[in-house]
């Protein structure tokens, strides 16, 4: 099972970003960010996207962390892990497409 909060915390640690720095970049309190990471409040797709933008990692890499996503055209076609990652990518792209459509409707 994917644990996006744990992945994001590990990414912050590995990339040298503090929660204080990320919170400031997001325009939220450090406590709010901590609450997301500790599951005291829900973490939305939009918030995940914003965190990834701040720490300069793709959403896909945040989900597959610590592995890096390898595009299908560069992967071994028999690789089951690659197929699983491709499926994750397809699902994320669909979610992002729907999110953008909904966002346009509310603007």
C-alpha cells in the first residue's frame, strides 16, 4: 500500500527541506503541514501537488518513493513493477485531468 505521507516526509528529509520551509512556501503553518503528515487532517491531491512542486519532485516519484518512475518506453516490457507504475501513472493522469476540469468549472 502506498503511504504518501511517509513518502513525502522521507523526501523532505532526503532533499534537505524542513517542514518549516515547505509550510512557508505553501503559505500555511508548520502545524498544518505536520497535521497533514501525521494524518490529523486529510491531505488532498491539490496539497500533494503543491508539496511536490515545492520540493521539486514529480507526483509519480512521490508515490513510488524511494523508487523512481521509469517510463514504459525505457523499461523492460516483462517488468511487472514497471507495468504497475504505468498503471499508477495512467490513474494519476486521469485524476489530474478530472481535477483540472472541476477547477475550471469553479473559476
